[in-house]
C-alpha cells in the first residue's frame, strides 16, 4: 500500500483527505470528526477524493478486511468472545500528541489502579466495540493503516503464545521450580512482550511519564524494583 501511494505521488495532505473520507462513511464517524477536528459537517463533506486517492483507500480496506477472520478466530479460541463486523471499517485512533495533559489523564484516570498491573494480552483496541466521546483523533490514513496492521499482525502472531506462557509462569508448579523471584522476572518480560515494547511502547510510556510527574508513585500503584 505504501509503495502504491508513493508511485502515485500522493502527499501527506492526500493521506489526510483519505483519512477523513474513511472515517466519515462509518457509523458515528462524522461525530468523531466534528468533535476531534473542530470542523463542520459541511467542511467534512466538501472533501472529495481524487480517483488515485480512492484507489489507495480501497486497497487499504481490502488489506484491513483480509485479517478479520483470523482475528475473530483467535478471540473466540482464547477469550470466548466475538468481534463486531463494522461496515467500511477503518480504525479510530486517538492522537495523544494533540491532546492536553489534562485530557490524557482523564482518559487513563479510570484505570489508574491498573497502571502497575502486568498484562498477558497484546494490543486489542481494534477489537473493542466503539463508544462515543470527544477526543483528538488521527486522520493521516497511512499512519492509521500502518499502526493498525502492525497491531493486528502482532496480535495474530503473538497473542496465543504470550497468553499460554504467562499462564505457565504464573502457575504454582512454575513458581515451585523457578522461585518467586524467577517467576516475577519471567512475568515482567512477558508483560513487556505483551505491550510490544519498542517504539510503540515508548509512545504509551509518555502518558505514564506525565502521570508520574504529577502524582505520587504510591498513588498510582507503581511497584518499583
């Protein structure tokens, strides 16, 4: 998809136009764009894709849809839950860099008690049902597409193994062999794997850094080793 857009000479502005189109034709998409961008409905509807832009958008949709059944199968097997089929699906992604510190904290405030908890679940935001609410959103279609496909690929390839290994490392049998300290080290490593570490993990840690600067570590439940 990226090679295709480069050969066509599409610009960042083109990608933003594609992003607006991709979001507005979904259920609730217009409200997200109005709330997230501060544009009027007329301004949003006035954006018309060129034939080349439409071709890239349609290719993105084909690639996104190609993974639906794989994700659905894993969710059913590992968590016994289904994933909604959304017409013209294109991910809604929050633009944390465009949000104020207060807005960032409000988004994570309800989950403060969980900030210090380990996880055995890889990124699954794209599998959750959508809810309303004002938030800054990303509209560069290529950025949205690449992040989504990266999350999906990681989920498909890693989720089952990380979940299985986390359950083993958390078992009494494993602790009896490795000891509490050994089990804790392995669980911390698997937590890093589940959160995907690396560059994307660093972006999420920026949110926690803000919280740490403004609130005591004890209040957030951080466990410092």
